[in-house]
């Protein structure tokens, strides 16, 4: 599964990390923050998950991809629980075209 989780105000990586752990999946994340005028590309964040580590072995070897890891103090979101404050980006950095 591939997730486009770019968000100016929320860090969605810990939410996906908890989901991956809960479902016994392996996951990686990439913050692609390089802007390119030629490509007209904005910064983005991507996460991927799979059942087996071998399914994502090429990403594991690519230094741009990091293992999904949960942030201390956050927990698994369910139908009965979510905490948007726990993933809010309290300090924003200004990025061109974003």
C-alpha cells in the first residue's frame, strides 16, 4: 500500500507507524523535500506498507526511505480513539511553493 501523507499541519507518520505495527506490516517513509523548478514539483511525504520485508527490500536499501516509527506519546488510532493534537506540527518551517 502506498500513502501520500503530505500535510502542512499534521505529522501523519506516527499514525501509519502504529497501524503498520498493529497489522504486523513492514513500513517505510520518505520525505521528498527537494523542490524542482524543472519538474514543478512540491515537497511531499510518502509512506509504504507491505506484509513481508522482502516486498519492500529495494526501498530498504535506498537511504531516502526510513523505517516507519511511532512517536513517543502517540497511540493507535481506532474508531473509538484519535488525538489530532498529538500529531500537530507545532513549529512550521516556511517552504517555497508549499
